[in-house]
């Protein structure tokens, strides 16, 4: 036994503990969180970050999370422009991790994207990132490994302007780090999204079912929506249990007095939530966006995209505690920072979204094949939000990108300009998000050359907004401000909008350009820019193998299953699918020998931007004891008892989301089948049916009790009537 344990220890040491790169070392004893080293008039600010598993309780349920130095979010890292940052990242978890310095201009090898710019930080290893700070502003850090950002590996990073901007000369300020929390495991969220569950809409009260459509006088709108093969719309994909400010449902800051101004450094660290910001004490003055100063703008509200940052100034108008509130765009919840002392003064609650008005607008904009109709107007820089028909806002000024203006010229160097055009694509039916209908793994890296100017023209051809983030560069957002176009590193592009951004290619290496909605990025909405002639990355000795790891994100195969247990037997299906391919098997087992059992299995590939087509091959097996034969509608005879054939066919999604299935088997028999699953009768009641030319038919109802459990009943032409339960995964 002792030898066995020693062997395990040696194996563990060989697999996990070895030094793998120049900047790795064995785990030290805990060092002070922050220290400063000065030499030759230069200052190095040193931080030690300890990443650990932890347990949190935001809803009365204990859930796994990731802590940095024991807190969620991690501690705020503060520097001064001109400092050198030296950050020791101690991974004390049993899984690999990474830290990306969002918005910072850093040497490529320290950008922190696992397998793209840096090696992953292995369990029980330490990684050191050391880089000069050549900017100032409000930024943040977060994991760029798997779905870790969703469960807590993030924190604020503030770079002050310089000695003249020291604490004595600065306006009082607060970090406002916003985030979203789900009690579900992030993997379950991602898996569920890809199988189009509407459980999140049920939880949010946003299900646009037929009963709700009739009640709202919008039955025609609902029918047109499904005729165009669209699912119910939403402005956010996920149901979140809590929205947090600095890791708490709300926070109180009582140090401020009437008349005092406060600079709020707002960071949207949410994984997929946009936040509306408003202030009960009056106007909000915007002074910076994505870390860069802008000419001050007074607004009544603004929306902050996923991963964007804004510096805003608010005034405490009188005695009292005033709400600086962040409300999720889908209105499913909010979080508040209270400023000042005394009685609380809240902002009016934002009203629920008018989803059927949004559905009507979507119907008018969308063709039946999933493409957008050509628009006479040219929408850009958030100046026209087509989803605004859903918002019931009071009068007031709302920020749009056209209002942002840099206080300094931002023109690019005189150099050749290369234009790249990207169309943001995807569909909600299978939760596929791409650029030009290709995921990251389906494209080559985009080659750019040091010294040229790159202009990117982005068109959003989807019905969701996308916060597109460029690593390692600031870009000019061309918004009508001429030489004073604002500098940003995230652009929130609305549906049907075209935005143009440009940057000087001054770096080297590989840089990620992607949607910052976590589940969109993991589905493949991104591109990799590669500088020609870049030196080898010392942390990635095998670039080809590393790139395969990057591609594995959107190639992930996800399982799904549904099992019905009813009085007439059992029926169900199981599925494995990725972005393009699907393996599916379904079965029916009767309660007696006459009903028997049967199974069909298919392997196919989705085709087209909207993936309406699914050609497939498969097999069909059946066994019963009737001694009968049956004739299909084409006059072809086959045994009703025994069938064991291979088949080939194609499925196609028709208007009203009906699925037509045409196949031929190795006996030469043809079958045409028509059916639909999940017709939303009410928010929880689902109707399904199927009929085919083999004279088989089925109709059933399922009442959704929880995400994984429902009550069901159905009639099957072979199995008869049954009632019971359905388990879903």
C-alpha cells in the first residue's frame, strides 16, 4: 500500500508539478498581497493572486465558485501609469486557468488567452506576468479558460494618471464591478442553450406562448413569427438568479455628503448581461469609455455592454442615500450601489419589456429564409435601436456611440489601409454564433502586417446585440466625430447595424477578436489576427497543438436526453451534437409483446446559415409479435413485426417550425414524416405531434414542472394512450 501511494505521488508530480516555462515556479509560501519595488526612479508594483475553489450562497443554496485571494470578485489591482506590473498568479485549484488583462496594451505573451498567447496555468503552479503600464483608466481582469469567468474569476484593474493624480488631488471614486450569477453550473447553461430549452424564458416570465399572444391580441404576430421559422425573441439568453455589484446584491457607501461629486468606475463583468444604468440623484456625467477619456456628456441613462467600462461622475444632491442602479436589459433583476447617508431614494423600477412589440418588429425586418430585409436607413453607432419598441422608458437623454468624442486627436499614422468586412451571423434555434457563417475552428487566422492600418466594417445580421472585443489594441470607432473619434476596445453592435473601426497594426503575435458574451464566444463567434513574421511564442512550443485546443471550444460535443415513463411504455431520445454535426437515437418500448420495441438512429450534418437542412444516414430496428404486414401510403409492403434496415434521408425545417423528414431504406421503402415538438400552448404546457406515410401518428402534451422534470401524456398509433412523467437532460 505504501509503495502504491508513493507511485501515485510520483505520477502526480510528473503530470502536474513540473516547471513548464520560463515564468513558472514551484508554489511559494503566501506573500504579501501588494508590495512595491523601486529602482532607478522606476516603480514595480507587485501583486500575488491566489486562485482557489470556494463556495458561495447568494440564494439559500451553496454553490461552487472561484475566488481570488478569498473573494468574489477578486481584489482591485491599482497602479499608476508608468509603473511596471509584476503579478504572480498562484493556481491552487485542481484545474488549469488563465488571467487576461482586459483592455491593457501588453506584450503578446502576457495577454492571457490559454493556448493562443500563453500556456494555461496548470494546477498548483504559479505564473508570473510582468509588463509596463503604458496607459491609464478603468479596466479589469478575468479568466479566459473555459467558462470560469461565469463563476467568479474576475476583478477590477485601475491605472491612475500619475503623481499629479495622487489620492490627495483626486475626486473620491468607487469601483462598480457589475456581474451576473447563476446557481446552475456554467456547462449546464451552455449545454441548455444549444438545445433551445425555454426554461430560462419561463423563469424570467418572458415566454411568448400562444396563450399569452391571444391575451395580448398578438396571435397574428405569433403566427407570422413562426411562419418565418423564428423562435420567441429575448434580449438576453440566460436566466440569472442574482445580479451583483462588487460581489453583493447591493452595497452602501455612506461617506458622501450633499454636494459632493463621486467618480464611479463602472465595469460590466457579466458573462452575458447588458445593464441599464440610472441614478436617483440626477444626471450621469460620462467622462471615459473603455479607459479612454471622452468629452464629458450628461445623460439620464446609459446601457453598458458586456465587458465595457465607463467612468461616470454623479453628485450627491441632498441629504439621503441615492441609488446608482444597474438593471439587466431583460428586466429580470437589478443591483444597486447606494451613495450618501439618510433615507434611501430609489429610482423608479423599469417596466417589463413588451416582447410582442419586439416580435412584430423582428417579423418586419426578417425574411422567411433567416436573412434581414434591406433597410433604406443606414444604422450605425447605436443611433437607432430597433429593439427600442420593447422599452417603456420615461423621457430623457440616453447615451449612444455617436455622442462619444475624444478630447484629443486620434487619427492613425499615414500608412496603407486594408479593409476587412465581417458579417456577424448565427441563429437561436441551435444557438450557433459565427462570423461570416464560420466558427473560429472553421477559419484560418487573418494575416495582418506590422505598420499597416486595419479598417474593420462590421455588420450585425442577427437579432441580438454583440459586444465585439479586440485584444491588445485600441481602435477608433468612426462615429461622425472626425479626427476626434473615440478610442475603444469593445464595440457593442446592435441588430442590423453597421459599425466601422480602425486601428494601427503596431504589435506582433496572435490576437483574439471575439464577442464578449461568454456563450457566444464559446460557440465560435470570433477570429484570430496573426501578425506576419512574428517571433515564436516561448510559452507555446507547439503552436499547432495549441491551436487545436483553441478550436476545441466551439467543436465541443454536447449531450442531450429525454426519457418518457408512461403507462403504455417508454419513449425517448438521446443526442450528441456540436456546431454542425448531430447523432441522434430515439426509441419506443411497449408494455407488452404485441407493442414490442423499436429504435431509429441517425447521423447527419446541418447545412446552411440557419441550419434548416440536415441530410443524414442511419438505421431502423423494430420488433413486435403481431404476425402482420403493413402497407404504406406509397403502396409498399413491409413486415409490421421485424424491421432491420439502413436508411438515408434529409430533414428540413418548414415554416411554422414544422420538420419534414424524407428517407429511403435499404429495402427501397420510402417514408415522408411531418412533425413538430415543443409548441408553446402556455408558458409551461407543450404540445407535440407526428404523422408519416407509414400510417404512424402521435400527439402528446407535456407540462414543465422543473427544467429536468415534467408531467406528460400522449397517444401513439402503435403504443396507444399513456400518461406519466418525462425526465429531461
